[in-house]
């Protein structure tokens, strides 16, 4: 199933398939360790539109909903 990162439920494992943003967003996410093909685990997803806590390459990173909405992932 293909969706955006902001819609994935807690404890699910996903793989990044696209980042629909400009060069600056891709650079910022790359600095956090998020690239095409990376596997991400959703650790915490706030109910009231708060940030999403993810685990990527053994590091925990918090992303805002707007940024997470631009990351297309495959659940599985």
C-alpha cells in the first residue's frame, strides 16, 4: 500500500519511495538520514496534528506533519 508518512499508524514499518519537495527539503531530510529506499519505523504519531517520531538507521527523528506529508512511503 502506498501512502504518505503522516497517515501511517504507530509501530508500522515503511520504505521511502518518493520525496515530493524541492532541493532544500531533500537536503534537510538527507541530513536527518532519510533517503529514497530507507526503511522507517513509526514510533509515535500524535493524535492532534503534532509531530511524528520515527526511527531511521537507529536514530529517532521528529518530523512535522507538513514535512511528513511530502514523504511518500510503501507500507509493508
